[in-house]
C-alpha cells in the first residue's frame, strides 16, 4: 500500500465526517468547523493524487489549487463566524432552533 | 556508522525520554500546576535534545541557526502560555475552593 | 539510520495520541489548553525529525511558521479569559 | 516501514476530526480543531506538499485559530447540545415522540455510511490520468521562477490568484456588512499586561522578517505571497491587540488603498500587457521574475491588511449591542 492511497482513503473519511457534522451538530461553531473539515478532506484528496502523479516533482497544479482553496476556505469561514456571532448577538440563539 | 550518527541517535533517544516523561507527567500528575511543570519543562528539554540531534545530522550551519530559532521560539511561546495558564488557574481558585473538579 | 528516525517519529506521534486522554478527561479548561501546548511542542519535534529523515530543509520553515504564530494563539487566549472574567463567567 | 507514520497520522487526523465534532464543550472542540490542523500539516509534509503545509500551519495555528478563539468570547461556555437533547427527551413524555426522534437519526446514520462507502469507492477508482506535471515542467523555464507551485500560482494560473485576493476582499466586505462598519476602538486588555507587551514587541519584527523571507524564498522553494501575508497579517493583529489598532491610526483612504492595492496592480498589469498583444496575465519573459516578485509583495500587503481588518472587525463585534442598549 502506498502512502498516497492511505491519505486518499483518509480524505474520503474526513469528507464524510465533515458532511455528517454539518448536518448532525447543532452549534454554529461546530457547523463551521465541520465545513472546514470537509474542505480539509477535499484538499487531502487533491494533494494525494498530486503525489501519485509525481514525476521529478509532485504535480504543482493541485498544490496551487489547494493553496487557493485554503484561502477561500478562510475567507468563507471568517464570514460564517461573523454571521454566527451576529445572530448570537441579535437573538441569543446558538443554533438553528427549528423544532420549537 | 560514524561518531556523529551515534551522537545523533543518543541525542534523539534522550529527547524521546524527556517527551515520554512529559507525557506521563501530563497524564498522571494530580493537579494542574505539577502538570504544567511536567509539560513545559520536560517537553521543551526534549525538543531541545531532538533539535540538537537533528542539527548535528543535517550538518548545515544555516539549518542549525533555523533549528535553534525553532527551539527558542517554542520556549518563548510555551513559557508565556504556561504563565498565562497558571495565573488564570490561580485567579480562578482564589475566590472559592473546590472548583477544580468542575466538569 | 532511517529506521531510528521513523521509530522516533512514530514514538512522538504516539505521545500526541496519549495526550489526547488529558483533553478528554479535563478536569479543568486549563488542562485542555495545556494539552494543546503538548501537541504543539511534540508536533514541532516530529517536523524536525521528518526534516532530517527526508533531508528536506524547507520543513524547517513550516516549523518556524507554526512557532511564530503560536504566540498569536496565546494572546488570543488571554483575551478570551479576560473577557470571560469581566462577565464573571469563568468557565470557558 | 515509513508507511506506519502515514497510517498513524491518518488515524490521528480522523480521530481528531471526529472528536472535535463530538466534544461536549465548545472550547474542547476548538482546541481539538487546532490539533487537527497540526495533524493535517504533518500529513501534507508526508505527501511532499510543503507549500500547502506552510499555508495550513499559518492558517490553522494562526489566523483561523485566533478567529475561533475570539468567537469563544461570545458564545456561552457549556455547549447546549447535550443539554438540549436531554431536555428534548424529557419533554417528549410519550414514546411516540421518542420514536420519531430516533427514526431520522437512524436514516441519517445509514445515509452517511452509504455516502462514506460510495466516496471511498470513488476515490479508490479514480483513474491514473498522469496529471499536469509534465506540462508544468516543460513550461517552467518560461515562467520566470524556479519553484513550480509559485509558477502555477502566479504565472500559469494567475487569474486564480487574482480572484483569490478578490475573495478575501469580498469576505472582508461581507463581514463589514454583517457587523456594520466600525471605527476601531482601542482594546487595552492585552496592553495592560507587561509580559504580553514585551512578547508583542519581540515578535513583531520576527514576524515581519520571516514573512519577507518566505515571500522572497517563494521564487525558488516553498513559500510565497499568501504565507507571507498571514505572517504580516499577524503583525497587524498583534498591534491591534496591543492597543495600537493600525486601521484607526492611518487615514481612511490610505487604508482603502492598501486593501485594493494588490488586486488593482495585478489587474492593471494584466491589462497593460494585454494592450501589447499578450493574453491576460501573460508577462513578458524577460521581466517575468521581477514582475512576479512585485505582484507578490503588493498582494501580500493587501491580503495582510484584509486579514487584519477581518480580525479587527470581528474582535469589535461584542461591543456594539451594549451601545445600542444604552442608546435605547
């Protein structure tokens, strides 16, 4: 078993954990963390395939895409945090309470 | 195996010993302050030994400077956070007793 | 020689895994913080060992980045406690 | 033998991700999330993606970490999830309600398991395409830099990087809109502590120098604009926390100029060369290296300013409703 295979399997598991967390966890911050974990899974898949396709060096295009992706994840994560905190300030809610 | 490699291996093993000591301390010590003690002293010493071993192994002056700075910054950050954690805990413990086991 | 590096890095990773117990058990918030400190230091050591093992000096830059930014977390933490204390809500 | 490291690292990453979502308390899950970032960075080191590892280190250990810590100030400490559940169970006195409570949960679990299986299968079966390594390698001499990732980021796929700066700015604007544009007041919590003040004083030049080093080394090795930007942004955050809010001290138009500088110069340069007959973001080969360095520097300053502004804005958020209440 190659190293990249381990990591690509891990990436699928991480993505599943993230998607489960987005749906199952209630608190805003946990939902945000879950989306970031999901993103981490996707990036791991990209980088592991870059390692598979390596010649003299690992495939640079996925690496560049992943760096860009991390930046976008940061921007969206920061925005999500701002939204969550704003909702908490205005309503005192820490999660979506649809049941009530 | 040259003499340098032997020294590297010895330094790495000593470092590992201190890391193990630190982790055991964190797991087994009874209260927070002794755990802090175990962590911030033993682990940083272990990191120092490992850093010395790796600097010897890599054997490039520029890398050695970098490794020294890694160790130095870790010392700074961990001592600062140790101070903060200890002070936080002390301030919390002062007003009333029996707060330690709050879950 | 390589075997030594691999064993050492596995040992250090196992150390991190052991430290997770403390995050789980607590009992106080401070214990959990302290364990993240453990992760940081041990992770640094793993990075150093890997740098020697792979002969990849750029890994040292990764370690320095971690290190330099650790201070940001420390100060952020301090602010959290201060605000919490002002609100007399001492349980993070 | 070294496969053991990978296996252990993978298990650690999965475990940390799982625990950070299952942990009963907010602080726990945030700290476990930092540890997850560390594990991911180590995984990237193992996969040979040092650039990504530096970026992850800068993000997980630095920026996102500090944002999450800052968010911890707002939310109440004991996470209410467990609490809510027990309440829900208690309140649903009849069995029927519990059943309706369990059924979606079961369906969710099964669905998630299926999804996991499908994605594992899909990942396992991805065909070996060969990737773009050969193409990148053959074009590398024309890009003006020696490091392939930097070449892709700033030359071959420069529009990605350009839009990346745009996305950060967009995030900043969205945060402005969410929280209202504020004048940055002086937070003096950290500044009062003498030790922390010294630490800030010591680390500010270190951060600047190391950021500049990463920016310059990006030409020939792992490093580059974004990593440098996070480090420089950390300077802004430290100054902000140390009672010297950068954006409050400079004139407003200067701040705005700094924010759009990277985006603007990038685009301007693209258009200038386009008027000379090149495609968008195609540099003349002779100056490509220098131009890339200039673009990177300006982009790094812009991103750093944007990150500082994001943090400063989020850091102020708590204070606003109090003023509203007193005004009412």
